[in-house]
C-alpha cells in the first residue's frame, strides 16, 4: 500500500464500529467501487495487517464455505 492508501485505511478502521466483523468492502463502503483491483488491494491490506500496521484490528480469516474474503474486527 502506498502512504496515502495506508493513511486512508487507518482513518476507515478508526470509524469502524467496535467488535463487529467486517469484510474490506464493508469497511471501505462506497469508496470500494473505486478500487481497480479488489483482489490485489486485499492482498496488500492483509500484508500491511501482517506487518503490524493496524494494531487496533483483528483478523478473523475467511468464512468457512464463504467467498474467500478476509474479515476484520476493530478491537480498540
């Protein structure tokens, strides 16, 4: 993720309701449609999560028998 994408992600995460599991498309809301490659963006987001860029976010992985979308929860 570039610095602006990272800044935007942190802002959106801080606006998430606490303790609610959401997919990226739900976190990003209406702006999700402007992402040119959601799959690539999702991989970049997950890599940033794995690198500790989002300490107030918990990953719940993908839903079993779901659509292979990562799910996240704001914890603070």
